[in-house]
C-alpha cells in the first residue's frame, strides 16, 4: 500500500514537472515574441526618424542614429551588406545593421533615379585614411567620404596611390626664405614646408622633399613618370599655370615688390624710379620675378643671378641696386640684414596668391588640399603660420 502511494506521488510529481516545464517554455516563448516585437518597434521608430531626416538632407548626410546627431569629423565608409537600400522598408534592415555595428547611417538622394539610398556606415578617424581605404576596397566601395571637408575620395585615385605608398613626394626649390629653404645638411624649413607637412598629415603619410628649380618647375611638374605628387613653396597662382596644370586655392597673399639698400630707400618710390638705365635690377632665372622685370623694366639693367637666396646679400654689398621679390620674402631679409630695406612693401606692383601646383588629373588630391586650406583658414592655423614666419 505504501509502495503504491509512493509510486502515485512520484507520478504526480513528474506530471507537475512536465507541466511546469511546459509553462516555462510558453512563458519564454511569449517573452521572446514580446522582445522581438519590441526590438522591431524600436528599429522602425529609429528608421522613421532617419527617413524624415533624409528628406530634409537630400545632398547627403552621415547620422549617429544612437543620438540622432551628425558627426563633424571622420571618414565614412559604407558596408557592403547594406548596399542598394533605397526604400523605407529597406531602411529597417540598414538601421538594424547599424545598431549591431558602429551606429552610423549614411544617406543621399540620387536625383537621376529619384531614389534615396541608405547605408550602414563605419566611421574612421581622419588620421586613419589608409585603414578607411582598405575597408572601402574590401566592401566594394568606389569612394570614402571625409566629413570635415565634405570630400569624396576615390579609392583608385591619386590620394589612394599616395596613401598606399605611405609618402607624399613634394617638389620644392629650397631657395625662397621663409617659404622654402634647404639647409646645408639637407633639411627643409619654411611656411610652404609646413603646409606640405599639413597635407601629409591629412593623408596619414610621411613627407619626402624633391628638389626642383624655378626654370625647370613646369617641366618637373609635368614629367612622366612623375618626379613628385605636388610642388609647393612660393608658387604664385596664374592663369598660365592653370592652363596646363592644377593649382590649389591660395593659402598666402603675395605681390611683387623690391629689396634695396636701406641708404637708397628714398630713391625708389615707384616703378618709374626703377625703370632707368642706371638702375641695376637683379632677379633669379626662370620664375615670375624675371618675367616681371623683363616685361616692366625695359630701360633698367637686368642682371640674372642663378641662386635666389644669394641675391639679397649681393644687393646689400652693392653688386646690384634692386632685387625684384615678393612681399612674402622681403620682410624676412629686411629683418635678417639691417643693410636692406623694402620701401614698397605696402604698395606692391601686383596682387596675387600663393598655392600648390600639381599635374592635371589629380582632382581628388586637389579637393583634399583645398578643403584643408579652407579648414586652416577657419581654425586659425594659417594665421598662426603667418605670425610665425612674417
């Protein structure tokens, strides 16, 4: 009898265990369904916000969907998994992917198709261009997008070539204080040199300087194979250069002026005062200084000296009377040598700007440099360089 009761009790306990397990499974399933539904609702609500945001940003955006804010810096690269997502329904999958990864969604309106494309996006720091490019290639992208400069960089362009190489090759004359100067030990310094290093920093690469000269500058820029990626250091922006090459936006104002001996400063108050047979005007060959002298000083005695950096001393010593130079160069020599003066500094004969020179076909590099110049103007970097050197 006791055995029968015990068996009955064990049977009842087993039944209770089975029923309990069944109930737990049902509860878990219900909870899972509730969680899944809650997740779907959340994703849909975020997607609604992204969709609405996109309608007011047809030119494109990158959005942190965790905070619904736009980051202002970084390199955005799209994931292959979310390519060709261009409907409200497809946006749910994009948002789901983004929330499982970095939390960024990019979008833009294709005006030709009338479709809004969305992608889950990875955001790299702006000093990690190499990594961004490698990720872009692995994900079948054609470009990466630099947020701070609003610049699309193609993965097969000049920028990608430089980044793969790991070095920016910079052509510079090294004879134009304080913009570019090469010391006896081979080191370079100057305003233009620091600009080149800023460009290299934006690319995440090292800088290597390649010597050129004013007479050979154009030929060196156009050489095939290329001797360097860009040229920098006192290169004035001109229409003639832009006809055959690319030139960046200006990063420094410039204009033709003169250096003379301080004792003669009162003699030279105008171009007419220079254009006399007894005035010996010294210039370096092949550049715009020689061109200006030949075109505007037809009566003066023109002396061509090969080394630009030696001319100020020659003027001070009396080997010539006047040097044609730039308002960017003259103050340096006046400060360095009290025998010299620049009486027309505030009334230059010409007005222009100095920029970066490169071969045509390097539009991606040009866009990056122009964006960098714009940013340096905005954040005061160019002004600080100006104060340092002038």
